[in-house]
């Protein structure tokens, strides 16, 4: 596949996401600063592949870990992304492949980064984003309850799926009944949130029942950002999948990226192998 062919595929996916309102807000009317913010956010999530690190490396050079890439982009100039704006505005412009690769990373286009031997088999039917479906060949997925090539539904798999589904429902209801006793319930009318020990809760902005600082509500943070109360359960498998802060000598681990609840002017960083071995496994100084 040529660079121009790959460029057309990435731009077509950008246009599709723009039309279907799937793009993050930083990419709706992109500017160098907003692209920088999006790159920093992606680094903060910590779930980057070796290929993704190679894309970032082409802009700031090799770094020791994702935290170092995060700091490099956070403290660096946004001007290095200006060519991406030119690319989106003038599709015919010839540009370095690293900017195409960066756009692929920003919109989660797969496969990435570009390689001359890259092959993308065409799919039939509606446009499919392989980054979100995992389907490259165009073959339909086969799973419990689906029709096999012979046209029959496997009953054993269907019953198994039903039991699993019921178990999930029961577990979810049990969790809800326990959680609703201790956690403020969001009604949809709240405009703020507060940090309560190990999680964020919804609260009305004029609620004075607590001295906790009120922050503008972010439902994604409320749903996913928690303090890990048992850091001793973390393993090497947790590297770059959890986040941490070292604030005033206190190391705390969290389930997602976001502002540090101990000081919201700072952000938590992806946990590296070094941090795990030093503060959890205690095998390094």
C-alpha cells in the first residue's frame, strides 16, 4: 500500500467520524493547541501500543516510558502539530507520513502506523472502522447465539449465553443495591461533583452540606475514576493500565486518568514498571 492510499483511508475515516459526530471535541475544529491537548490526553490514558509509541517518538524523540512522553508533549510547543491542520484543510498537500500516522492515532484508526507492506482488505456493506470492531477481513463474527455456516443455532451456546446474561444482571443488581446506600445518586440535575475519599460524587453546585471543593461535573470521571484501595493487588499486568500520583510524598493509585483529586492543578500519570517495583513490590529504591 502506498502512502497516498493510506492517507486517503485515514482522511476518509476522519470525515466519517466528523459526519457521525464521533470525534472528540478537540478535533471538531482542530487547532495546534487542541491537537496538543488531545495527544496529552491520549498519553495520559496509558494504553499505547509499540506502534503508537513509534508515532509519538517521531515528534519528540525516544522516551523511557509513557509518562516521559506525556511530560514531553505537555511541556512542549503546539506548533509541531500545525501541519496536521494544513493536511485537514488542504487534502492534496504533500506531507510527511508522521502527520498521517498522528491523525490515525488521534481518531483511533487501525491498522497504524503506516508501513509499505501494510495490507487492508476491503469490507462489504456500510463503512466499518476496524479500530473499533477489530474486523479487517470483512468476515462476520461468530459467537454464542449466532447462526453458524450450516444455518443452525447452537443450543448449548445459546443456553450458556443466557445463564451468563442472567448472572451478570443479578450481580449488577446486587452491586447497585449495596452502592446506592453509600454513594450519592446522580439525578441528572447536578452541575458539580465532589471527591469523597476514593471516588467522585454528583452534587448540586449550591449544596453547602459539605466543605469538599465543588468541581464542574464530568460524568466519565464519576463513572471511571476511583482510588485503588488495595494497591498490593497490582501486578506487572497493571503497568500502564492504572495511574498514580506522588503528592507530597504520598503515592496513590487510581483506575483512570484525570486530574489529581489531591491537587486538581496536576494530573495523575500512567504507572510504570519502575513505580510498581518501587512503591508496590518494594524491590527497588
